[in-house]
C-alpha cells in the first residue's frame, strides 16, 4: 500500500513553496486573470496587502498577513478561512473574478 501520507506531504511541499506559503499564488492569479507581467503583478499584490515586494517573499510575514486577511494559509487553524471561503476573500481583496467563486455565487444565488 505504501505511505498513506506520502502524496499529501509531497503535494503540500510542492504547492506550498512560494505559493500559499508566501504570496506566489496571489501574484500568479494576477498574471493569469489580468495578463500582468511579473513585476507589475508583484507590485499590485504588495499594494493590496499593504506590504513591500520584499516582505511578500517572507513566509513569516505572509503567514501573519494571510491570517489577518483570512485568505488561506499553508497550515490551517480552527476558524480560519480555507477552501472556497478563502477564495472568496482573495477575489474580493484583489478585485478579480475567480471562476469557482462565480459559479458558487451563481449556484447559491448570492
């Protein structure tokens, strides 16, 4: 059967590095949704978060910011947003449309 946690750990390590661990997922969303170049996307996200571009790469700083803004974290805590709730918050923070959020709103008639 192998290690039942092997895939989960591998996925968390691969997806978390520079993604939810810092701000890579937010920057990538801006690049994909608005066609921004990397530097422009970093500046936009930094402004929305109220931090410098350098601070966005610091996992300790970003963990606190993600907790404060409730936009999802690599390590979940009770009561904090995760999944679709975190995506709702990201969409609102960055002023973008996220397909799954829009579909959820449509289905729930929000």
